[in-house]
């Protein structure tokens, strides 16, 4: 009994000493070497990859990237719980966010295109046809020049950035009828590719051979057409900070906006680089030509 | 005669039903393992995940799952043991006890999404733990407590009253009886309960998405100092677990081999749970034998 | 051993102290759980009720409205937060999966306990424990890759919908209902069976007329418990049901449940906004339902105890 006590005491003391030693010998970081970015799942891969890059170039820094959705990102950065809030939409578009308290940093552009199942036999539509489809006025593909097949609408979740952008610029502010909803682009593509008659919309980077991208009014969904705003369904990817951002957050965002990342990671992940854009667009949807463009 | 025939029919039907269940499980397991097996390799099990290129593994997620499991158990087992002991040994039959029991039942039927969101607001935001293993472990503790408490309580209740009377007759206090006689006697059952709940924790995703987070930063496996940010032992780092990883790549995965990864990860997950089950039976049997023989 | 006991016996005051300490500590553990539960309930309630008090949504409109568009205000100037599609979706999948699972679960339980206890213990017990252990994301993954395509090829449409959700939930609640039914059967005293057999009843007659009757309250509890689980299940259902906020009209068109709308929506809303509060109101409905399920279980238990 006595002996056992001794051993227990020794163990506890040993653990405390070990803990103290570990604490003393920890890597002493300069303060604020960790930042957290939360939000849009669409932007997550880019920020994650850029963060890994940044960490390998700046040892001891740590960029922690989380998904959770644009709404979460914006509300977290507004409350000061995280350093960066990633969002697919302007803060002004999100209900419950005081946009004037946040600093917008645009890091990339993403084009969004309607996609359909391979079997519907439609390669292009007009905006009116698209609106008719999503508002339920047209219910069969034969009415818009396709095969005799029922139209199956698939939406992104309410409030998702992709849906907001699509309804605003693709459907000209018409609201889609209630239909099946999925909360991610990967799932949307998978469902469209396997469901006869399905139509939905995804970012350009999600389009592959399994689905058919649709041209609108004769304009094909390409990066060039987005750059000139001929294809109007696109949105910025934003990294929001507070008005007085944390220094590391600021440096990291600068890094993401740098030519190096814009030309490598941003393109490889299927985004359109900010440098390629010939126009800018603000939160109200007003489009301006870029004055000093490279042409 | 008639009743004999109906007897035969009924029993045959029961055989069919029972074998259907076995077939369902066999089909499930077979499907998961056969579709996942081609993806499994040493490389897959040990290398970190890739964000958008092929060839990523699940090494870090696997480690995170185990680490989170151990932390959760360290937090929840003492609480569940205490609660189980009180409920079975001390609690009187009154309104308070019945209220507490109801509370535990409610907690056990609470959707894990709700538990996760509660954990997100309280631990991640309010307490400032951020997306971290610690937040995840607390959320999982909520999720785990009711089941663990119940299984411990049942294990204790299964110990015959003679044992208690024996202890008290020897002049031991009630607490000593519980600690030295009842708990050891119930140990095999308790352990089985613990290991089975470990399987559940291992596969939980909904409670972790908003607490332990959805990213698995690279770890330095030579650094075991828990105060370093890249150390695997650091409880304050974000940690995507295997189950969360499966959910994420099924919904957001843009790597070309997403399907292979998710079936591989599912196979690993199911094999782990299988392992926990086998372990539970083995340990339970072994302990029971030792305790009853010695 | 004797020595140890003697010592412990002599130090009486210490044992009493220890007794007190042990009792307090274990009581505190229990209280911690209870307090947590109430914290969660209060928290969900305060968030969920905000929709009705601070956003002034009529509670009747919320429960009976058919349109779920929290971003949009309707003609009356109120946001469109009708939860009826989700509430009915949740109920339909829950009831259907319970209807499907009950015969299988009870049949298996009878098989395990009455017909072939040996095989029951050796084969079925591990099978059921394994089914409990399979994570819900894996069920969802299988539902997505096997069940949904199968339904699509048989019934057409997208394959997502109540039927797919029912199948996934059926497999998920099966083990819970089965193992609780086994417990219920096990608690039927042996002499009931012996008496029936001695009277010349066949095995099935014994089971059907005696054992099942005696175990009815326990089995009802098992089924209600399974329903509670099905009602609260989130990820697996969300992956296969299609998440369309429409009143379910048939089994193979997309529908939604409370949990599926909750999980898809919560990341896209801002804490404190109406959209977010409306989702918390859904969580509150979930919570109320699990309270009601609990009450039902208790009532069954009490009735069962009285009739014994």
C-alpha cells in the first residue's frame, strides 16, 4: 500500500516535470503567428493550398482554414472570432452583416454555368428559357429544343453563394421554384450526371465530361467571356477581414493576391485570376471597364 | 395438426427474417470493403490528404480520429462512471432522480447536429478554443455521456445484491464496497460498453463538423511536445477526423480520385469499428474469465 | 487481504469521509450531465423562440406554412418560413422506416431469444452490434452509391426522396430496435414459457400468445426509441433525401426533413439573423419531438408496469 502511494506520487511529479519541461522548450513563436480563415467551402481549397505554400515559405506561421459556409465566415469575422472570413458573395448581399465594418479583399473570380445531364440534348438556351425552366413554366426539355424528357431541377442550398449569384445574374433576380437542394457543388455535379433530365449550376472548375455545360444566348461559358463580362454569371471570391486586419492576415491575403499565386494556384484550381479581368463589378452589380487593362 | 403447421410456418418465417438481417449486413460490409480495398495501401494510410490533386492519403485523419477518441474517453469516462455509480447505488426513487433520468434520455435522443452546434457556440466561440481537438472532444463528450452512463449503470445493476451485502457485512462503507467490489465485478461489462461507445465516437461526424473543424493541417510526427502547434499531441489544433473527411470529400471533394478515397476511408472506418467490436468481445471474455476463475 | 481489511475497518472516520467524498463526486458528475442537458435545451429554445418573439413570425404560420424561403417576405410582410414540408417529411420517413423495421426487428429478436439462442448469441448478436457501429456517413455513402441509383432505375426520377431515406433509416434503426426487443423478451420470466408448453401449446403459440403479449410494453418502447433515432438522424438522411422543401406527394420525389434543412442551411446564415433563427426553430421542433418521444416511452413503461 505504502509503496504504491510512492509510485503514484512519483508518477504525478514526473508528469508535472515533463509538462513543465515541454512548456519551457516549446517553439516560442512570435505572437500572432497563427491565423484562422473560415467560410465558403468553394474557396476553401484555394486558401488551404495557398496557406500550405505560405507556411512552407514562412516557417513557424500557421494558417488554419475551415469551411462552414459563407454565412458562417462573414458572421465569425464580424464577431472577431476569426481573422479572415471567406465568402462567395459581397457582404452587402448577406442579411445580418454590417458590411461597412468589414474590409473586402477580392482574391479570385469564379464563373458559374448551368449544367445539364448529357441525355437532355440541349447545348444552349436563352436567358428567358433558363428563367422559364427554373420558375417551373417549362417542364419538359422538348419545349426548349431538347429530347422528350421531364426537367428535374436541382438547386444549391438557400443562401449559398453560388445560388445567390446564379439567381441574380442568371435568372435576373427571379426566384427558383422549390426543388431538390444540395449543399455542395461536388454532389450537384454527381447528381446531374446520373439523373436523366437534370439541370443545375456549378462553378466552371466543377464542369467535366460527365455533365454538359450550357451556352446562354450564344455565349459559351469560358474564362475569356467572363473576363469581358459577356458571360455575366460570375462572382468574386472574397476574403473579408475587419477594418484593422491582423498583420499576418494582411500579409497572407497580399500573398494570395500576388502574381505568383494568381498565376499558379488560382488558375490550376479553375478560378479566373483577378489580373485577367477586363471589368470590375461592385456589390450593387454595376459593371465598370478596367481602365489600365493590358490591352 | 393445424397448429403444428402454423408453428412450422411461423418458425420458417423467423428463420427467413433472421437470415435477411445477416444478408443485409454481409452485403453492406462486403460492399464497403470490396469497393474500398483497391484504394488501401500503406501509402494511403500514412500520407497526408491532398487538397485538389490525386494521390492523397488519410494518415493525419486517422491519427486525429484516434487522438480525439482517447481525449473524449479521458474526459467522459470519469463523469459517466460517477454518474452511473450515483444512479445505481445512491439515487433514491424520487422526482429528482426521475428528472435526471429524463434529462439523460433526452440527451441521448438529441440529434448530434444540435449537439455539434451547441458545442460550436459554447466552446469554439464563447470559450475561444477555436476549431480544435479540445472543442471536438467536449462536443463528443456530450454525445457519448448518456450512452456510456447508461451502459455503466446497467453493468453495475447486473452485479448481484449479494455482493453488496457481502461488502457491507464485512464492514466496508458503501463507497468502498462500490469501489472495491461492485466496480471490479462489473468491469468486463463496463469495458465492453466503453469499447462499443468508442466505435460510435470513431464514426461520428455531424457533431464534429463545426467543432473539431474540417481541415487537417500537416503534422510533424517527430515533435511530440504538446505545446507546439504542429505537434500531433497539441489539443488546440484543428483536426478533421476520418468520418468528417468522408463526409467532406463526398460533398466537396475536387480531387480526381475522390471516389476512391472516400470508399477507401469508409473501409478503414468500418474495419476499425469491426476491430473495436472484436476487441470488446475479446477483452470482455478474457477479463470475465480471469475474474471468475481468480 | 485480511490485514488490509482490518486497517480499513479500524480507520472508520476516514472511510466515512471517503464515503462522503465519493458520493459527492459521483453526484456532481450526474449533475454536470443534467445541467448540460438543460443548458442545451435553454439555448436551443432561446434561439428557436426568437423567430416568434423578436422576428414576430406567427407560430401557427410557422407550423402550417408550406413555403420555406426565409430570404423572402410574403404578401403579408412576413418572411416565408413555413416548416410544414420538413415536419411532414420527418414524420413520413420516421413512420415508414419504423413500419419497415419493426417486423424485422421483432422477428430477429424472437429468433435470437426463443428459437435459436445459440446461433443468436454467436452470429446475430455480433451482427447487430456491428450494424450499430457502422457510422452514419458510411450509411449515407452507401445510400448515395447503391440505394439512390437502384431506386432511380426502378422508379425513374432522380432516385432521391422519401423511399431512399426510408431504406437508409430502416437499416440504421434496425439494430437499436432489435437489441431493445431482445431485452424485452429476455425479461419475460422463464416459467411463462414453461407453463404454456406444459399446457400443450406449440412453440409458436407460446411465443405469440404468451411471450409476445408479456413483452409488448418493452417492444413498444423499442419501436418508439427507434423512431426517436430516425427522427434525429441527420447526415445519412440529408445525403439521400434530396432536400427539396416541398410537401411530400409521393415516395420517389425529393423531400426534406428537419435535420436535412438544418444541416444544409446553418452554414449559409448569419448568427442572429431571421434566417438563422428560423433554422433554430426547426431545431426546437426536433427537440420538442424528442421530448415527446421520451414521454411516450415513459407512458408505455408505466402502463406496462401496472399491467404486470
